[in-house]
């Protein structure tokens, strides 16, 4: 190994050369490491490229398994693009940067207070009225709204680029929803696992101090100064690209993640709907844009918000972070005037400038004179708007763009294109220089702001062009002295209040857990059925006319697991697997399981999330035309094993709280319904109960070994019926499911005003009692048509009772509406 020195090129970075176009963060043009990168480069070289690659791939695999990917969801998984080499920032440089970020946040806070208050910046002519009042993000209903906790701007983020002249410049401000700090935290935990020795030896500053400040601030803004306020994080839901981050952040901070449907307004007060009743919410950390927060005040076509939320804010009953209307401060029209506004409100020169910008409302001629040097930005909704590069456009397109800008100059701004630095980026074929941008974060603390010692580094894009980010980096801020070992865990010397279970489970979460149980059970039953079909179909003969396949067709028809009318055995199996659309059969069940798993990912353990992710990968690999025993059997075995692991974790690794009871109740109800339908098609119908039908039924119900151990090879209908219907020792029997459901319902929260059992309990108890009294031998008596009418009648009633029970559980426990009962007696 080549010895490391100030003048040698380290083996790991051999061949690494910054491009002539950009200054590089890590190395000079000859490839020599800059001083603060040398220690990291030495340690990376000691590990070797192979070991780093191995650790990186393992971390990517672990993080990917904690998500639930798919081809039809907007939920991105940026961790799979994580770069193992961090961005390093020296202590002195970060001190200057954090001072500029804190000052900039103070200026923006003052701008918001003035925009919704005295509007001094308009009266003194610092900005033109159109720069503020023409912006749809300026919400007139918020005018006169008071600050919360002394701040309009509680949380702040800025997208930065590092110019080649050494200056940090702000490309854009993120104020309405300054998201991404959860990803910054997740990246930190991941990279610190890849490079634990480097992280420790380089004395990297921790993130906990920032999140401590965030928690303190959120607690301080609660109305009425409550000592222990209820704080929630509002998310648009599982189909938001940032939902995984919201889940991660809620787990780390210890706040409940809620959607609009989890909240209700009564007397201008916000309540969280839980199994134990309504609980008042004091602070909402929102990760949802203004337009989608209250359909009564903003977009009336949105179903994501909470009707009446703005009125609750006006009444002072709840605090929103950041407040409604804050997005107006993101406007490029205001940012172009930021140096003047800093002097107006703070009496200071701006320490951290933006990339040089102009608003076309007062600088149209300047923009046109420099049209090839700038990016054009629509002023309204700038965070999501396309950035136009006139120098890359054709002559006609550029002329049309200029016409649009001249017709509505107040709606356009321009930003100078600047040369930025590059950073080492990990590639399969070596380390190469890539441009980057940095998102930095700050949270209000006292009269100033606490800046996150780190951030979210995006590789491959600076916002100056159309290139999307290709990866993310962790950001290591180096410390000159000992690192603060701050943590969000409570002090070890302070006794904790012991707790058992929780009734503060949001009704939506209980609903989704219930359906995780149902979809998982239906997926397993369908997979077992598909495996039995696959074993009876081979490549040499069409077995669609055999007795066993005829029985299977009847089962599929009765249980609704596929297309029982498929012409051949091959297409019949394909329909049970899911067909071409993947919306039915086992693929449809797994798809729905993934959907509800996404909705409650903040409530799932790492192992549970990993199993659901692996099942999703198995779904995407499942070919509906896999009909050979070797291929189909292996794929179905993997799915059945994964579903068994999911069931095992819910049984052995989950605390017996309300969430587990809903999940297990869903599984039990689904199993009882499926078993009932299989019994109907195999034993109750005319001409059924043949030895082939009974053998297939036992195999699908995973009870063959149990039956053989009792009765050897003699297959008789009443014995099979007893095992699968009335045997309370068999985990696959209907009676076993009803006993479990009765126990779950008895343990769920009850309305203290009522002594009698709930309707779901009465339905479950009735079905359980009735089933205990039936005689399998009597039920299996046949009539003159070789049918079993008593059994068919009983199964009809049982199916009806199970459907009523499912509906009753949903209406009694999982309803999302506020009833007319008093709040003290309200039950979700």
C-alpha cells in the first residue's frame, strides 16, 4: 500500500481528478487531497474499495428492505441511491455558514411578519406591491395572524451551492414545507454504519442537538402553554414521495404521524381520533402544502386536509408549523430584494447571499440583456416550477419564452448561472467528481435559529440545469474539539413512568393494521391454492379435466380467488397467480398488502417492514405464466414462507396492544371466511365430498398431517368437517378463529357509559356459541340428491355472520366521522 502523505494520491482515489470545469471539494487539480479530506482518504484506502463496496451494498439492501417499493407508487426510496463517501465541511467554514443561515432565517421571519402585518416594505417602496400581492401564495385570510412562539418562521431550509470562488450561495429557500431533515438523519445513520471508525475518528458533529431544538420549539409554541402538549406530524399520506421520510421522522421524534382523516374539528378545536376517544391536538408539524390543508379555505377539491383547520388556527386553539401563508417568502421576487430587506428589518448586511437574481417586474431589461447567462424561473410556486435555460433552447422556443415574460413580467424572475464545485461520488467503476447541492436546515431557538450540523447533499444536480439528482450523501461537519454526545433519549438517571399498552392508536392506523391481517391471510390462502394447482399441472399434459383440478376450480369459484372459467389448466393457474393485470389473485393480494403497509410504516418494526418489502419484491418477480412444478413451486414457496414469517412476527414479536388485536382480528376473520367457502365448495354442494375433494381441501388448509395423524388414510366428510370447522385445538378451524376474535373484542377499549357488550362482541359470541353446538356428523347427512342441505344452510349463516361482524367492527371502532355523542364518550 502506498503511504499516505500530503503529496501522494491515495490508492482508493487513484485516477481521481477534478474536471477542469469545476473546483473540487476534496482534491486539487492534480488529485492531491485537501487537508481536511486526508484523514478520511487514508481510512478509505485502508478499508479498500472491495470492503467499502460490500458494506455499501449491505446497507443499501437493509434500507431497501425497510421500504415497500413498487412500480405504481410515488413513494421514492432515495436510500438505495446513497453514496457512501460523505461531504466534509470544516468547523470554521460551518461556523460562517451557520451564522449566515441563522441571519437569513431571521430576515425571512421578519418578511413574513411584515407581509401579514404592517407591510412596511410596501409602504417604504423596498418592493413593488405586485411582488407580494399578486402572488397566490400570499394568503389574505392569514393577514393579521399573530406569531407563534415569537416567530412566523419556525423551521427553515435552504438549497445551497458552493461556487468555485469559495462562496456558499442560496439557490432557493424552502419555507412552506422545509422537508428532508428526516432523510438527512437516515443518511447519517446509514453512512455511520458503513464507516463507523471514520465517523468516530474524524469527530463528526451529531444531529441530535438540532432535533432537540426542534422538539423544544414545538413544545414552546403550544397554545395555553401546556406542559405536555400533544404534537403530531401531518402527512399527505402513503402516496406522497416523502411519506417514508415522514414516517422516519415521526419515529425518531416520538410524534404521532397523522393524515387529514385522523383529525376532527369540534368547537374550533383539533382532535386526534383514536380508539380511546378524541384527544386534543396542540401543535401540528405539517408536511403538507397550504392548498391541501383545509378544503373550506383553500382547494375545495382536496380530500387530504382537515375542514375547519384554518379557523382553529385563527381561534388560537392549535399551532401550525410553519404557519399558513409562509410560502410567499419563497418567491424569487422577494429574494431578489433580500439584501435591501435585510438592511430594512435587521439593519445588517446579508451574510449569506442568494445566487444573483432579478425580478422581471422591475428588471426586465437587465434580464433580456443577459438572457444567455440566466435561468428563468416562474415566480409563482417556484419550488416546483420548471427552470428554463434560454441558452439551451431553440430560437423559436426562446423567442416564445421571452414573449411570455414580457406579457407578464411580474410572474417571472431570473437567476444567474454560476460555476459550482464538485465532490467525490462513488461509482461502480471508481470514484468520479460530480456537482452537488446542499440542503441546510435551521429551527427557531430563542431570538435566533439552531442550524443542523449537516444536511442533505444531492449529487449530480445543482439546480442550474435540468439534470436530476443521481444520489445523496451524508454531510459531515468536522469538530475542532470533543463531540457533543447529545441524544434524544431521556436521561438515564430519571425514572420513567411505566406503561402498559396504549389506547391512543389512531383509528386509521387500526383500520390499516386490520387490513394487513386480512390481505396477508388471503394472500397465504391463495398462494397455497396456487401451489396445489401447480403441482397438478405439468408441461406434458393438460390436466384441466382431471377430478382434482375440477375440485380446485370449484374452490376458486367459491372463494373468489381467480377465474374458475379459464379454459385450460395453464390459464387457470395464471388467473389464480394474478393474470396479466396483476390486480387479482395472489399478486393482487400482495399489492394491497403493500399498500396498507405503506400507510402504517411508522408503526411497523424494521423486521416486519423488511418482510413486507421482500414479499413485494417476490410479487414483482412472480410470473403469472409460471406453471411448471420447478419454477412455480419455488416462487410460491418463497411467498408462503414470507407470509408465515409475517404471521410469526405478529404472534411472537408484537405487544398485545390494540394494534395487534386489530391485525390479528383481520387475519382471523379472513381465515374463517375463506375456510367457510372452501368447506362449502368441497363438502356441502351437490356431488362434492369425493376423496379427491377432501384431499385437496386438507392440503389447501394446511391440515393434511394433522388429519393423517388422527385418522390415517381414511377420508370421511364429517371428520374433515370437524377438523376444519369445530375443532378448537386446530389453528386452522373456524371455531378457533372465533374464539380468538371474541378474546380480541373483549380486550378492546369500551365506552364506559355502557355496561353491555358491543355489537361486534355480540355477533362474535353468537357465532362462536352456535358453532360449538353443531354436530359435524349430523351436518354431513346427505339428501336424495347427494347434497348436504343442513351444512349448506349453516355455512350460509356463518358467512353472513362473519361479513356482518367485519362491517360491525369497522363501523364501531374504525369510523372516521365525529358522532353527536359528547366528547367524553366519543369512540372512534
